[in-house]
C-alpha cells in the first residue's frame, strides 16, 4: 500500500495511491484522520482501516472518488523528528579513504545518527537554495522509514514492528557550510538544515516482502534487495542497493530509542548509499585522476532518485532571489 499526503486549496489531506490514482482515505472511512500525523499516531489499528479501504478500491467493491486537482506533498509533511544514520560501509569507507584517513573501527561497533531539521522536510518539486548552499551543493541518496508507534528501550528483534513504511530520502547538503562548522567538532547543522526531501509516497512494509533478504552476518532485523540510483539532468551518477546497509533499520531504531522515547511520525534515514553523493564521487575521481572536474548541483538542475518498490523522487534546484551570505560574515 502506498500512502500520500497532498493539498487541495491549501488544505492538507491523507490519501491512498491505487492503480495510478489518489483517493482520500477519510472520505472512504471516517475513522481515518485526514492527515498523516494523526494517522500515524493511530498505529496498527488505523493502518488496518487503510488496508481495508485499499483492498476495497483495488477490487472494485468500493466506489471512491479520485482526486483530480492536487499538489503532492512529502508523505510525512510534519515529522515529530528527523534523524539520519550512517549505515552504508562503502560510503563511509570510500569517503574516509578519499580524505586520506583509515576506516574508523567504531563504525562496526554500533550504528550512529544525527538529528536534522524536521521543519525543513520537503517532497517532490523545487528546492530553493541560498547563495552559500550553492558552494558545493550536494544530494545524498538514501532510504528512510517512519514510525507509527511510541516506544522506549526497544530491542532490535522487535523494532521492525514500529515501522509504518519506507520512502526515498534525499539528504541535501551544502558541503562548504558543513565542512567549516564540523572543524569545530559540532554538526552538521547549517550544512544540512535547509532541505531534506522524502517521497514520493510512504510504502508499507508488506509491499516489500518479496524483496526481503537476510541481514548481514551478526546483524538483526529486516533487509531488502532494493536497487537505488540517482540521475542528474538525465545522466545516472549513482547506483547502489539497500541490501548493502551494514546496520539494519531495526538496529538503528534500537539505538535511537535507548533511554528516550521514539514517537509516531519520527523519520529515520539510512545514511548515504555507496556512490550516493558528489562528495564521494568527486573524491574518488580526483584520487584516480588529478585532472578530474568535480561536479556539484547548480541552479536549474533536475535530481531524480529511484528505488525499487519505492518509486521515483524528483526535484529541481532553484536559486533564491536573496543574495545574503553567512559565509561572508566570518570574522577575520
């Protein structure tokens, strides 16, 4: 089942995507709230209601009116929080090699994550960037989950049951801002807080059952064989697979929930897949060829991310009219 958030006349709604059409869930079952946040707080009970509506529309036993004029939003437009993990060994290993440092052993000891700006969540469409963002502007190809249960001190063996669904995630990154602030061993913050893109819809775990594969040896939780790719202006630049995650989402959730509550509506990203950003690709290119020309995102670029079973997420990079720069405010 694919769930969507969308707008009609500036009102947000919750819908289900069936055979290429969107149907409003609340109009089909009044027990289902008309927004994603309340729906996620309803846990498995409301998810079962949505599944019944989906099955009825799919089979033709329910006549439902499809939405014709709407604006698709991020599936979870107002997350309770947004964390991003660091689960792909290839990305971490390659990025460190390109900087001339050894692979960090702690990567294999526990999963890590950082909090990003949950108020900067976007869906498909334009991403407006300020001048400083264009100083080494980057995409990051990821998968994200959203939770629909409250929990604390969750064990990895139980954590997959907290996942309401999966989405493509583009963890946009302004690399110059990011690298400058991380010299102070704090962050990332300004390099990441302007846009995190998720979408195009929320895919429930049952749709991914056919892609299940064993987790890596010594790890706990579900893993999925999902091809991941990113295309910029029609040219493929990244290719990976979700099965390459060293740490499962279950293990990441276990760490997130240690000593604190995780909540319905919490979004958690996988971290960048191997080859999943220009920072890594440029570093590898320069390592192999001193004349390599690094590439970064620029005004007007079209970024399209596609993941097996999760759809395609497209965004156009646009330049803000404001020419204000915080990089220019640095003290001498």
